[in-house]
């Protein structure tokens, strides 16, 4: 770990901070439970898009960049936790959310104190954008994978060796993927009507198990079907690297779950070990699947590695199982923006209308995410765009700035300040270039799709 956390903690914890470190009660989560939650919060659709990210960066540069990004992302998570400790002790609070930490950090600086509430609002805005972005990705992921399974159903066999191209053969074209999104829409709306996430706990457990089993099968297939000789570029094209950044930071954007998990631990003092162990496992999975997936499928790798799996029922089943897991996870991702946006609005109506208004607002949010997914039905570009726009701020830009604010007036070392500025600048450059390239690619693909029907009509 970098020395910045020592700068935040100082010589020793004050009495309020020592109290904070003992907030865990017998009902708090254990070391193992927290580790599992941390893994669940970081492993999702982003992992499946990393082989394409490695392709965009190159076979050598990609894994090295993933490792560097993982180290920086974990450091920023630790910085956020340490700043939260420091500010909670100063404000005599037991725990802080991400937004509250930024708000109280801004109160440390006299000329920012009047506008400190905007710190919390800004963080909440990016949390909403990120989580709704995840929901958009889930719409596209489900539609692409289910569409592929349906179209290949007539030719799907029990032999996984029949397809020598390592690609699912689309034999019976069906309707557009955006119509599949509309088919899923009622199911998603009913899912988010669940009044309490505890009712989804059994399904969530099943979803986690089937997603884990699916990942094992994906790893197995990819490792057993690596193409030799390996003739893939070590370094990708410079113009594709921003797409790598967006996809990678989308995958690493688990910083939103860090403080809630740490606050609920029975022994919060053990959280740094949980963080390093859990994110070490996550980084290993990211680098290994990204590299092995690219080695297996090469230049043909899709926006999700599941789209490259062979045309047999074992791996078609893997797609459907992973889709089930993503469907259940939608409710968990939706919970964050819903809890930020809906309660203040429901509080404005009479008690008689609270439930109808709550359900209506949930429906509107799901319709909004579905509409965005329909506008941009490109899985790889949606992942990269969401990562570049919002995940870069939450994971890379805000934590170093928060540490500068937290240590304001306490004499932080020039090295720590320079390090924080470099990380924030890196995130800002990634945000600008990643967003620009993703939007440019989206516009180009949409233009190409409009030209194809015209070209076909002209040939007739």
C-alpha cells in the first residue's frame, strides 16, 4: 500500500476514530462474507468484455495496462476508506457515504465550504449515471446473447467439436436485438417492483452460483482452444486504446460498494486485508480471462466473450445461465439510483399516493434505461462509454481530490499531492479520450447500419 494512508491516519487514531473502528456489532458481516460481497460487486459483465479490451490494447500492453489500472484502482479505494475514517472522526460520525465524505472534505477548505453540498450531489449524480449505465449494459447483454441462442437453436447440437470456427453460427436470423429488449422490458419492470432486496436473496444466491459455474466453463473452453501459433499484435492501435480504458475502468468500478461494505463489517479494522485480497483475486481474473479469451478467439472476439462460444447446448446453456444471473443482478444495480432519486419525490405526496408514485417512478427509470439501450445497442461501445463517462470519475478522479481536500491545512507531503494530481489527471484524460472515441464509434456504426439497407435497395 502507498504511504498516503499513513498521512491520513497520522500518529494514531483519536477517541472518536477508535469508537468508529469498533462500530461493528455481532450483527455485522464477517471477513468471509465481506470478501464475497466485494467479489460480487466487482465481477459482472465488465469481466466478459475484457478480452476485447485486451485486443484494443494489444496482447502485451493490455495485461500490463490492466495490472497498472488494478493497482491504481485499489489504491484509490484505500484512499477513500482512509479519508472516510479521518473525516468521520473529525465530524464525530460513525460512518460516511461516498458523497458525505466528499461534502465534509470540501468543508475543510474555506472557499469551498459554502458549496460543500454540491460535492455530495456531484458524487450521487455520477453514482446514478454509473448504476443506470450498468442497467443499460444489462439490457444490451441479455438481448445480444438470447438473440444468438434463439437464432442458432435449430443447429445447436450436443457436440461442442462440430463448430471448428469457435464461433456461434447464426443460421436462422430473427428480429432486431432492440425488439428483444422490449420483450425483456415487462420482466425488468416487475423485478424492480420488489419491495425489499431480501426477497431476492435466494434468487441472488442461485444467480451467483450459476454465474460462477459459467465462468469456470468459459475459462475451460478458452484455455483448451487457444490457437497456435500465436500471431497477435503485442501493441494495439493507438486510436483503440481509449476504448480499452473505458472497458477496463468499467470493470474495475467497484468503488461504490467499498464504504458500505466497510461500514457493515463486524471488525472494520480488517477491511484493508479484505480489500487487498479481494481486489487481488479480481485483478487476476480480469488479466487472465482477458488474455486467454483474446488468445482463443483472436481478432474475432466479440463485445462479450459469451458471444464467441461454440454452437452446442453446453455453451448455449452457459449464455442462458449467465443471462439469468445478470437479470437478477439488474435489481441490485437499480437499487442504488432508486434509493437516491425516489424517496425525496415520494415524500412530496400524500401517504395514500406513496406506493403508486413509487411504482410509477421505478417504471419510468426502467423505461429510461431501456430507451438508452435501444438508442445504442452496441455492447462493447456501451460498456466503454459508461466506463469513460462515469466510472473514471468515481474510481480515479474523485478519490485523489478527496485526499487533497481532507489533508488541507495539515501539511500533506509534496509527493502525496503530486501523486494525487497525476492519478486525477490520468482519469481526466481517460474520460475525455474514451468518451470521444466511444461516441465517434457509435455514430460511425449507426451511419454504417443506415447505409446497408440503402445499398441493398440499390443492388435490387
